[in-house]
C-alpha cells in the first residue's frame, strides 16, 4: 500500500516554492562561507601554509614535534662536529635568543652562524653537489635556519572554548538537517534515497561533533572529525539541491494528484 504524503512541495503555489528555493540557496551559500571561514581559522596552527591535517589535529588534540635541527644534532649528526660546538649549538637552540644570537659577534667562534658556516655548509647549501651533500635542507641564511630551529607546540583549544563552540554548532547544524530532511520528504524524489542521504549525513554530524571531544585523547580521531564533517556537508548540499530542483521544476501531473 502506498501511503500518500499530506504535504507535497509542488502542490504549493509557485511563488511559495521559489521562496523555499531562494532560502535553501542562501542556506547553502552560508555553508560555503563557513567552509572558507573554517579553512582560514585553522590555517596557521602549524607553520605550513594551507589547511593541513596537522592544523586540525593541532586544534583538537595539540601537536608537539621537536625541532628538526635539534633532533639532527642530538642524534649525533654530523659525525665530525666537535662536542663543544655541538653543545654550543644545542644550548643556543634550547634558549630563547635564537634570532638575536644567531650571528652575535660577541660569541666569536661559537656564534651559531660561524659553527654552521664551518661545519655544515659543505653539504647544506642550495648549490652543494658533493656526494654526501643535502641541498634540499639549506642552512645558508637565518630564514633557512628559522624554519627548522623551533619545535612545534600547538595547544588544543580549551574545553570551555570547545563547549562554547559546540553549544552553538550542534543544535543549529542538527536543526538545519532536520528541516532539510523534512522538506526533501515533500519532494518528488524517491524517499528511500532521501532517507538514506539524511541518515548518512546525520551519522556524519554525530561523529563530527563527538569527535571534537574524542580527538582530545586520540589524535587519529581528527580524521573522523574531518570525514564526518565532510559527509554532513555533502549530505546537506545534496538534500538542499534536491529541494531547489523540486521547487523550481514545473509541478507536473503528480502535483494535481496529491493536491
Ligand atoms: C657531509 C655532509 C653533511 C654535513 C657536513 C652536514 N650534513 Fe646535515 N645532512 C646531510 C645529509 C646527507 C642529510 C640527510 C640524511 C640524513 O639525515 O643523514 C642531512 C640531514 C640533516 C638534517 C635533517 C633534515 C631533515 O629534516 O630531514 C639536519 C637538520 C641537518 N642535516 C643539519 C646539519 C647541521 C646543523 C650541520 C652542521 C652542524 C650538518 N647538517 C652538517 C649531510 C651533511
């Protein structure tokens, strides 16, 4: 037995349907803007340009990574660096006068720029060609050094901030999906399909929102946050498009039947 739905979008006056279509376009447009906002907001958690997974992990879990320069020196690289020079380098890198002391004349031969010039530049210049050389990590200028001298320490947002943000996001995003789901049920599209999209998008939202908290303990869950959020966004967009299409298309004969 086929159950007839009492409220069918295309049985409404065209002006009403255009109104719904315009509102849905505005809603989706708003989501595109939030997407942009999101990518700008998290962009620079790590020092790499663009929105990377590290930015997301940084925001929800935090990221700690030692400075590559410190790691190399501590691991005994390069082999023939004298102990006093290695210690001078490490002391400088662990201090908080990195830029000031890099080529501080008062430090004489122990100035980092001097140690690097004598011990590293055979291999670490852009033009180094020796068999052992490593031109992809140049150490010629302060700018080169600066990019590998600092350890990464990205702190996650505080629990109160996450709670505040979620208190605004979770209800709104859920209600938007409920409204869109409701409207798509009133379109001419097959309800099995719209129901499936709604269910998957809803699950995506739940995983995303729960992930904000789980990622605090389990960094890998950041991927679930991104995938869940992506699924929610895709589902919302699909449902929105279906509503827009249904509202703008001519009503057809189905409308008369159900009106
Ligand atoms: C004989 C050539 C040679 C010298 C001298 C040398 N390096 Fe290297 N360096 C390499 C090579 C080859 C690698 C890449 C393979 C490896 O990690 O051992 C490397 C890797 C590194 C890395 C790791 C880069 C990364 O992120 O993968 C750092 C940092 C580094 N060197 C710093 C230094 C410093 C500082 C000095 C001087 C105190 C120095 N190196 C002297 C050849 C050299």
